[in-house]
């Protein structure tokens, strides 16, 4: 049998997809090297707050800490922070080595490669692209990740009205998702459940808060979906179909929107509006695709061989992990890592 | 199930599909953004853009065809600006109007206007001779000012073959609002424009477009294009008009199925171009007031002219302020898309314009400018109705006030 200790898998990206893949590789006696552009591991998940209320709401953001701890202490791996991929050397069966470079010092080194995993993640949609939501213009308009940051830093009190009134919060779903005009005609998968959890978390911390979720249709499924919806309804989260297309500032510092309710158009005031932003392809996807020649799909995510082979790039020896092949939530990314590692093992065993 | 009505809706859907080219209304995901961006939402609680799409899909388009809403709609297109599925509501509404018109349910005033266009070539019923006389008379009224710019500037050129610019006015300029025509004459004189009017085609507007009467709309465009070719113009210059300019600029090639070998420009674009080239010299800060700009839907959102007029206004005014929202998301004045011309709508267009009124008042501006005759009419009417403490002018009127006279050669 093939001794996995002889192989080294290079993983581009140290977010949750890269970490989950590294953990599984390590458990299967592979050497791995993580090449990460930023100064820390964990990617976007690291910025996400725990959504537990009186019990766990299964946001799975804590998983990143377990992965990181395991990977950082693994004897099988090397971690290159502040490094980026700049070249690949091809062999007949795929890629034999990659060149990486330190972003700060410019120092270059060559890493031998048995398999190359691209796990460059996603880019949060920047709502400034769509000016009518007033993001960046009005203080009260924030994104779901801004809200998460506040929760993470325990700063949720900063968005409560100064006069002691209850916080009146609205979520707008599908911001930057299912949108042809920006080339993102797809569902971003994570946002409905994430918004509901954030609503519950807000109400848990400040039970007088009023939360409205404006949605197109709720794209949540799975065995935990109904429990989440039941809890949201029990806690008084209001769901309104239809997303207001515009936010107007009003004199008292609040924000006004128009929505349709029971066939009538209603004007409503909120203290804060949270835009549930979708996932766009990573800003480094184009560069990485250029270096490796791993092709991108129509949306700018990395292409995989088919729906039924969702982790192999059409390019031999290259595997696509996590949300760089399309929007995904944390549990999906973790499961996908298992598919990546089993594909790598299978391919290696077939070639020897 | 009533299969007859379903078949009907397929026809309507196909009409709309053909009109929009690629997208079909059944792609709508009912996100509802259009509802909150429509300034008619408050006035017509029973209907809104999203419901119109639903009704069409459910085979109930007759309810929409019979509704006042389609005639109150200004075709401003704001509801579906950045529609996630690229639906163009103004195209949908025009198609529905076309169906209403075919059923004899179009507003009478618009139908009369179209008859006049067919007979006289313009919607006011002024004939060629009368037009020439009126234009010359309006020029005479400001003869001294024009002659001061250069000797002979008060001669209005007609049918000059080989002139660089064919200028296409709005009938308001030779009927209700001759001041505008005078402002343009002064502009032409100052920049020593090589221009002409046509005595055959002298109406930039396109009322059949409003009615969804595509054949007549195309015929008008063809007549204008033929006249520009006949005179050998390099620039077909439109007045500060909304839909007329937008059609000539944006739809001509698709509608006629042929390319055109001249430029279609709005006079504000030409002014901006000449300003950049140094041919139009303006006095910086000449307008010692606070000025704001209303983006006309056709000039702004539909054609994409945002920065040119702003550059001019920022240069000539002491203080320039923006409304929110602006540019692509500008709120319609409430008078476009035939609503101002449609006597059946009465003064409702002013009641529908509250968003615009509040937006204007919030700026605190002394002068409100815009670059569309329709907007100017509506904003003027709003000003008197609501006593808005603001002066209303076209961008070109203000630009002409700020012109630095060229020293004579």
C-alpha cells in the first residue's frame, strides 16, 4: 500500500476549507502545507460570532478553532502565513511542485506537490456596488458580517437606540445573490439560516428587540431547518416576503423602507438594517486560475468536473475545496473536505 | 381552470418577451424591490410593478390593461433599475398600454396628439411655415443680445445642407416656452455652432412611444434619421428632452435595423464637450446661489448621462448640492411618460410627486435644474402647487447665463 507519508499536499488558502482538508489529510498520514495570504488562519469564519442562545444554534463557527488547533499542532504539516502561490511546475500526471513567495520579504521557495488543493474561499459581496441600499452612505446600514463583528466583540449595545427604546432591526435577504445584474444569479446558501440565527442571537441578548426579516423565499433545508424556523417564530421574529429596494434616511436618525404587506404598501421605520450579503468568487480566484490553469466557471468560481464529481478540477492533480467552487456554509465546507481527501487518496492509489 | 385566459397571458408574455429581447417576465422571483422604488406605491395600494407581473403570469392582464396605473406610470424605469432578473418594467408597461390602445382605451389627448404628428410632423399642429415664422420671431425678440455676440447671429438657419449640427427642438420651445429656444440660440451663437433647423422635421418628441404604438414610433424615428441624412448632418442634436432624446440615442439602430453615420447628442452633452475643449467658456461661480440637479429618468438612468451636467453646474455655481437618491436611482419628477400630456390624469401627477417634492425641499437649494422639458413642466407645476421656495431652470439656461463672451475675432 502507498505510504502517504511520502506525499505532500499543498493547500492554497487557510480558511475553514483549507483547515478541514488539512486535518483530514493529517489523519491519513499525508504531509500538508498551507499557503495563506493573510497573517492568520481561519478566514471569514474567524470573524463570525458564536450564535448560541440558550442552546447551540448550529452555526458551526466554533469548528474553525478545533480545526486550527489540530492543524497547528499536527506533526505532518507546515503553515506559510503571508505567502502566496506564484508558479506551478507540471508533470505528466499533474503538478509536481509549486513556487510560493512571502508577501512581506519576497523570499521564494519551492514545494514538492503530490496534489494541489485550491481553497481560496469567497469574497463577501460589497453592497456599495448597489448604491440604493445606502451602504457606506448611511450609518445605520450594515452587512451581516458587520453585525457578526459587533456580536463577536460584544458590541451589540452600540447599535441600540440611545434613548433606551427597543432595537428595531431589519434584515434584507439576497443582497448580492440571485442577481443577474452583477453576474451572481445563484443562491448564496448560507444567508437565510445565518440571518435567522443572528436574529435569535440579538433577541436573546436584548429580549425587547424587534426583528424583521425581509426575504424572497427562505432557502433553508435539512433536518435542523424546521427547528430553527419554529424557534424564530416562538421568539417573535417577523418574516415578510419581499425585499425593500431602497432605504431612505429620516430625521430621527432612523431608516425608512417601503414594503408590501397584505397587498398594501407600508412605510416602516427601523433603527438598523442588516444586508445579508451573498458570496462572490474570491478576489484571488482569477490570479490563481491564471497561475495553475485551473478553469473558472461562468460565475468566476473554480470549475469542477461535474455535479457528481464536485471536488476535482478538470486539471489533473488539482482539487477544489470549500466555497471557491461555489457558495457554501460551514457544515457543507467540512463535508466537502472529506470528499477532497478521499478523491486525493483514490487518485494517488490508482496512479501507483 | 380557464384555459382561454391562460392562453391570453401567453400572448402577452410573448409580446413582452419580444419587446425586451431576451428576458421573460416569468423569471421574476418576486423580490419586491420594485414595489418600494415605485413612487406610485402609496397612491395605488392595489397594484404595483410586482403585482402587474403576477397578474400577467396568472392570465389576469386585462385587469392591468383596464387600470389607471398604466397611465399614471411615468415609464421612469426606477422600479426595475438593477432588477435582479433584468426585467424592464417600462417596456412591460408600454406593451400593456399598446394592448389598451388596441382596445380603444388610450387617453384621448394622446390619440389626438398622434393624429397631429401624422398630419403636421409635430404634436402641436404647427405647420412648416408657421414654425419658421415663429422661430424667426422668437429670435427677433432677443435680436440685440444675439447681434451683440456676433453680427448675423439672430438669423435662424433652416434646411442648410452640410451644416455640422441638425438641431431638433421640442414643440414647447415654439409654443409655451420660447425662453428655452432663446437660450439655445445664444448658446449656438457663443460657440459659433455650424447648425441648422429642419423645416420638415422639427419635433423631437415621440408620442406613439408613450402609447406602445410601435409602428408609428418607428416611423417618426425614421423620418428624423432620413432628414439628418438628407441634410448631411454629423450631429443630430436634441434639445433638453427626455424620451425623444433617449429613443434617438438608444433605440434608433435597433428599431430601424441599420446603423447611423451621425452622432446623436443632447445639447447638454455638446455643451459639456465644448466646455472641456475650451470652446465654451464659462465664468466659474457665476451663479451665486445653491444649485441642485434633478436627473431626468431618460437622460440619466436610461442613457447614463450623470457627470457632464454636474461638472458644468459645479463649475458655474457657488454651491452645488445633491439630492438623495440621485443619478441612476433618481426619483422621477412624476410628469414623464405622457402623464403631463394626458389630461385624463388631471392634477394627480402633482399628488403623486410627494417623494420628489420632499427630496427637493431637503436639499435647501435656491435653484433646481434639470435637463428635460417634461421634468421642467412638472417641476414648475409642483413649485406653484406646493409653494416650493426654489427657482426652476434648465441646465442650459443656467449655463447660458454663465457664458463668458468670446472676444470677437
